[in-house]
């Protein structure tokens, strides 16, 4: 899907850093090419799906992540796994914010809270994106 989604963590309504180790644990084993100067990682999943991921881990943290040109299926399952480990949310343009768990809602900026949806699997993300 040629669509860009930003992944961010929030604390008390403000953007907050994510754990760099969570990014490396989920995505690094799946990287098949990388362009460090552009913070670009090409990721492949077991089902043949792929995604372009833009992230710049700095030490133990990661400010944000963008996923683009992603396939349905296992790539989105990896994204959900990352959300849980990093306590992060997905901000898909024109769609509700995607939460890893309900407790994140209270940390979102007010404008993002009401319509936010909890996702437990990649199929949940696909369902939300189809409905927007």
C-alpha cells in the first residue's frame, strides 16, 4: 500500500521517545536492505510482504518511525508487535489513531483521543484502513 503512517509515543499529550531496542528487536532481523544516510530500512516478512521503514535510532531511543509502501499481512503484524514493545501508536492520515492498548488513550493529545482504536493484530489495522 502506498500510504505513509507515522508511529509515535505520547506522554501526557506530548510526543515522547520510543525505546530503540524495541525497533531493533522487531524490525532489524527482517531488514534486507538499508540506506543509513536516509534512515531507510527495507523490511521483508515471512509471508513475502515488504515495507519501507524510515527510522533513526539514536542510542537507546527513537523519536518517531514512518512506515510506507507496506503490504497487508505479516508486515502489519510486525508493526503491532512493535507498538506493544514501544508503547507507541500509529497515526494514519485520515483515520483514527491506532493504539496498542486502551491505557494509551489518556496520553494522546485531546484531538486524537475520541476516535482512537485498539489494534491487536495486523488484520485490525487493515480493517481500520479500509474503513477510512
